[in-house]
C-alpha cells in the first residue's frame, strides 16, 4: 500500500517541461481534440474531393489547405493532440483564406475559433499558427526574455511610447511584442517555432530597422547552441533562433502537458 501511495503521488506531481510557454488565461481543448472545418474555397483550390484532410498529401503543395493539413499532421505526430473534422460544433476551428494576414485565435474558445491563411504564407508560418491554436504564446513575449534577447532600441522605444496610438506600427507592436504573464513555462527556447526571427522586414518594409529587431545575449547564444542540435540534419536556416522548419521538442512537450494528452507514442 505504501508503494502504491508513493507511485500515485509521483503520478500527480507536475512533469518538468524544459521550455515553451502558455499565456495566462489560455484554455486547453476538451479531450485534447480540436474539431475543425475548412472554407470550401480552400479545399477546391487544393484539389480536395472531400471536406476534411483525407488524401492531403496528393493535393497541390502550394495551397493553403495543403499546408494546414500538413501542419495538423505534424502537431498530431509530435504531441498526440487530435484534429477531427466537425463543422457542427460551435467551437469548431474555422480554417479560412485571408488576403492580407496569417493568424489564429489562442487556445480553445467556446466559439469563433479561427485560423486565417494568406496565399503566400509559408508552411512554417502555418505551423506556427497551429501552435497558437494549441495554446502556445510567442516565446519572445515571455517575462524572462531580457535574459536571452536584447530588443533593438527602436522597438523598445515603440513599446515605451506607443500608448493608445492607432498607427499600424503601434497596433502591431502592442499585439506581438509586450511581455505577458504566463501560466506554464520553464527554460527559454530560442529554437521554438513560436519565437520570432530577428529579421522582421515583411512587417514594415518601409522601415529598414525591422531587418533586425533583437540580438541574442550570451545566455541566449548558449541556449541556442544547446537546442539547435535537435535540428542538426536540417538546412542551415533551421538552426537559427525563430526557425520555422519544425516543431521543437520543447514546443511539443508543453503542448502535451497543457492539453493533458494522456497517452502518447512518438
């Protein structure tokens, strides 16, 4: 009986997760299952014959629906979270085309869960947005980021001075760069798919300063040196901070923990 009590206690203790982060207030999906449905236009352009991801590997690889199904498949393989086609549920994730932006709602909402994909979005960007759907926040918005990255002065000035300005730059800065409170995190992960690249030129092409928004501190460089080994077989672009090639081990680990995946075989 004593052994059983100890075993039960160990099972109930929190499992250590090395990195990634979940913002305060974010909710997990019930039973670690995400109901989803597509805008019919996306499926038609991909060459799909049905309403779900069945046969997605045979679709046109440049299409939004192909990238979405590939991303869902990758997250399932890495975490055990399931994506199930269901357009009847109020909380079903609606995957839709958007002409100007690729973004997603954060975690599970009672309704209006949405993922928008612009035509030229890369697979890595879509993979990143599904990370948000599963509850992950931006890694560079963690409260402890200053130990790992140093924001460029122009960006810090925006954070300090934008206030309630409605300019496009200030709206962007308020949304994507302030530190936020977290409910679940551990070591900072420069290899997280949820971290931004240092080069954010596409955000505001008229201002060349966005070509570098941060530099790594010595601690950040050491963390990158350690975490990048998991991607050693991938191209050089996948070894930099903010890579958009794959799901990091720590991204996957915290999703499993947050979504309470009970059984997982990789």
